[in-house]
C-alpha cells in the first residue's frame, strides 16, 4: 500500500505543480474531478492489483469492482481534498484502506507535498513515516482543538451543523476546517487535533482513518454513537479523555 501510494504520488505532485493547466470538469456543485484524480486512481489500482490479484475495489471515481476473493477489497480515494488541490492549496492526500470481512485492517494516508506517510495495521500500531503515533493526552475541552468539515453548496445540512459548531466553539480552544477528512483523522491519530466530527462522508474519505485512530489509541464512532461509519458517512473521533464530552456536546446541540 505504501509503495502504491508513493508511486502514484510522483505524477500527482507534478500535476499539482501545474494546477493552473489541469483539465477540470464539474462533477456536482462545488465538487470537482480532475485528470489527476482519474490518473492517480488508475495507477493505484494497477499497483494494488499486481500485489493482490484477487482483491476487489471500492473507488471514488470508478465505483465498486468485485474481486475473485469477495471477502477482501481495497478502498481508495485518489485525492482526498480535490478542491484544495485544484485551488493550489497544499493540503490533500492519497487514501488507501484494506477491508477484510467487513473490517478495516490496514490503512495508508499519504500527504505528498510534505512527504507525510501516515499508516496503520491492525495490531501493529499507527505510524507517521517511521515514528509511532499516539492520540493527544489532553483532558480539558477548553484546551482542545477540534476539526470538522463544513457543509457547502449542495452538500450537507447547514442549520444543524451551525448549531453543532457553535456548541463546540463555546467550550473549546478552537475549530479547524482544512478540507480533507482523511488528513483530519490522521491528524487526530498523530495528536495534532484532539478530535474530529463530520457527517455526509463517503467510505473512501474515512476508511483508512478509522483504523489509524484506533491503532493510535483513540476512539471513533458515528456521531450518534453507532459503529456503521462506512455505511452512514457519520464519524466522530477523539482521544479517550474527550470522546464522551465531545459526543455529548454535539448531541445536545443536535436536538
């Protein structure tokens, strides 16, 4: 997975350097797909298929592909943070997860601009390049920084989110919105953010981040406490000290 991400990132970085000349087509309101998206996805699929010929795929651009082994599949987002990418904002990542029998067992989130390779494997911890990652140890909401994704044109429920954000703003040290759910979860695992929540996400946005947070000692669920994040697109992650309080804060604001 790491080799596949690095191989695809070489061309992706060159595309980013020529972002003004990219051919961009509209996929929906404020949601874009670029030539770089499809090329990166094809490269990842080729590399991963060579390594494990019988595994299936779930990909942002190409959809689902059933493999000879129906119990295992790769979940791929070729560029998480596409809008950042096409606007020349250097905050985007390649995300790859391995799902086995319905469980995420490994994940890679690679941020190519700064060569940050976040990776995790079930039972083997979470890592940033060659350094072990752990979630933050903060215990007070008023000292904590949280990340989220803000709804935009044509996406998400704006009014409920504004209530949630207002409630978290009132008790925390701040909220950040960087535009890549994959990297938000990787940053929680690395202890950079103390927590993250968002709804209306896709499986490829969060699959790799789920195991990363868990292997770094964090807690993750749906915003309402369920465990079907990949199906609902709802996610709340935090260190164990703040998880319940963050969940309760958002729950009260959602009523």
